C-alpha cells in the first residue's frame, strides 16, 4: 500500500530551526497530564489506531504503528545543493542526525547521535535518476533494534523547490522477511534544489544482510521510477552490542510477565517481555545510578512485547545492572495524580531552587546564553526529580521547552544539563517547573534487577 499526503497535512515550514509547531503548542498550553497519564493515553490511542487504515502524518513527527512491513508512511527525504560528481564526498558534509533532531526538538532520546559520533552507519551511496530528479540513499544504520536510513534528493533542473516538492511516496518490503515496524521521519530543505531527510524505525530483528526493496513511484508531484534495493547489515553495531537473557519472572497488579531479553547497543536499548497482559503493563528502565533511560516506544503481539529505550548514559555506558520497573496501568485513576506549577525569576540571579515532588527540589545552578541555543545546568535533590518538566516563560506568557533530552553530568550527584532554544536575554524571564506527584495509594511498580556482565561475550 502506498500512503499519500492530504493537502491539508503539508508541513507548515521548511526551516532548519527546531519545530515551531511544537514550540507554539507548548507556549500556549500548560501540560495537563502526568507522564503516566500521557503514557496511558498514548497506548490507548495506539490501540485505537491499529484498527484504522494507516494514513499520512502531519509534521511534526509522530510515531505510528503498522502491522507488517508492507505498510509505510510517506517519507520526506533529501540532498545538499547541486549534485556533486563525488557522491560520497558530498554526503559526508551532511549531518543528517543533527537536522533530524533540530526538527523533532526534545521528543526523542539522544542515542542517534552515536551513529555519527562512533561512525556506525554503513555508506550506501545508491543513486537513481529519473525525470531530472536524483535520489540517493546515503547511509544505513541497523543494530537489531532500530533501522535508520538517510537520503538526499536533488532536482537537477528546477530553479527552486517548494514544500510540495519535498515529499516522497513509496512501497517497500524485505526480501523473504516479514517484520513489524514503527517509524517516524523528518526532512529539511537545504537549498534551492535539494532536501535531506532521515527515517527512523523501531523494528523487529531481521537476518543480517537482508535486502530492503523500496519502490518509489513519485517524488513531490513528479511521477517516475526511483526504485532502489538497500542492504541491511548489523556488522558495525554487533561488536558493541551486549545481549542478556535473564528469564526473570514477575507479577504487577496480578499480571504475570517474564523478562526474556535485554539488548544494549550504542544507539538503543530493548527489553523483550513475555506476557499475555501487555495492554495492562507499563515499563521504565534505570541504571545502577538510578539514571532513567529515555523511553523509545515499542511494539508487540502474540504474548511478546518489545519495549525500546535510549542507550545507557555517556557518563555510565556500562552499568553493572539495570532495573526494569513494571507498573499496572489498570490501577491508575485520574484522582491519584496531582499537578502544580512552580516559578522562579532567573533575571534576578542564580542559583534558584524550585520545589519538586516527593519532598525534593530542583536547583538551577547556571544558564548559558549561547549563539544558537540556551543551556540550563541543574541539580536534583533526589532521583524522582532528575528529569523535571522545565520551561522558560517570558513576560508575554510565551513558553520555551527543551530541544534536547537532559544529559547527566556526574555519577555522584543528580547534576544535569539541558538545551533550549536561543534566548537573547534573561531580563523578564522566568523558569516554570511543572510538578507531577503520584498518590501513595497507587501501587508501586515492581522492580526487576538485571545484572550485566560486560566481560562475557554473547
């Protein structure tokens, strides 16, 4: 099946700045749900969408679920300037992951940066030209958990492309393999004739050196043939991957489960849970320093749930163990959650301390106003306040949320830094902390400790 954009679902802009659509919504609305409530709503919405025919998504990016590898959302992909005779040299200048994160803001974990940082991608440099449009698959990354494909598209004879030209329609299938996938994409117009993009899939494992056939009948408004076959290999990620098969049993809210496998790669972490009650359970993961892993979605069916997270923190890349927290979603009621807002005027100087949950607090120790971003440095008094919902608010009531996930800076304290959009001045600026506190009546999640022996090769 080929998925198409409706005219009303065109992206609102092609700027390379962080998504203004996301920023606009956050400035206008205060959050009204706790993380647990949002997770439950996400799961409920996902369940509803499974019975509805897939459709195109309006950017900013949304995660979607598909039942098999034949269904795919439209991808918006790209290139850089007029096409160079040296494809490889031109592609090396494009920081696809940076552009992806600039568009998605702080919605995704930071793991994808490791692809470029550790040179984990496999160059593809597969090009097809038709109707004076050149498609190039630049690079592919696969680690058994995520599949990442970077593309470029060059309009060789068009004077200036528009958002309508920066679209990509296709069908695909793995040769001899059926795999459930969940995917997202972002694109950036980088010149008068080109746009670039990255597609990220959470994917069920496929055999190494599997081939992905992509049939492309249309780019922008132009029909043609840009079919490509992309080889998928785990060769670069495998030596840096740790797999543990704990086979640990547990029960949460009367729902039984077995933790079958833990996979840690430089880019992703995945827990495989066997349970007949996947709709009733929710999962979190933390390392041996109580650092939470960023949630990365998941997929499942037939008694098995694959739950994805970001990679271990850079400050603690090889924890001696991780702890899986399993909660009972069915026991949560709206009146078990309390939310309030704390303000601090940062224009009067630092440090400032805001009251957090569980009797703790968050202290803002420094704010850096950089050329293209703003960075907050803070320290939480306890583990439950490590990832606060912090926003800047100006005198007009406009709010600015984080553009990247928080990064832990110390093993000995809950010290973090987090990046925000560029703010010219702190004059008249306040910090808003939205606090979500859970009632003691809510059953505590079950904790499953999973030891990791990094010296033993799998």
